C-alpha cells in the first residue's frame, strides 16, 4: 500500500473504514481483539493520526474510486496529433486566384 503499511495493517485499516469494531475485525480476520488493537496502534503511529475517525477519513480518501472519465480525457488529450507549427523565419505561400 502507498502508506507504508503491511498487508495485514491495510486489511485492518479497510475494516476500520467500514466502521467495524476491534472485536468484529478480529472475527473477520481470525485474530484476537488485542492483536487488532496492536495493529491499530501501529497504524496510528505510521500514519501520524490519533483516532479511528482520522483513520476512517484517510482510508476512504485513499480507497475512493477515481473518476475514469477525467482520466480518459487526459489520456486522449495527450494522444491527439498536434498541428504542425510553422518553422520560424518562413512565411506561408499565398497564391492568387484569377
């Protein structure tokens, strides 16, 4: 994960973001509530946060899906062919009709 967490800490953070208690997370991950509390303690230290609410906000910001349309527009913009620029010092040729 981009936050420098272990895989297990990332799982715990995900379940915190889902609003689960330590006991519920322990049941889901097959660990004791005390083990989950230690994981949470280390998560808070690594992320520099002090409470579950901060962890929930941080996790939901990271886990929020990206708007794929805006990403696609940026990619298309880069792929569009650019108009050729006139070489400096050269003037376009103008033809007279008639």
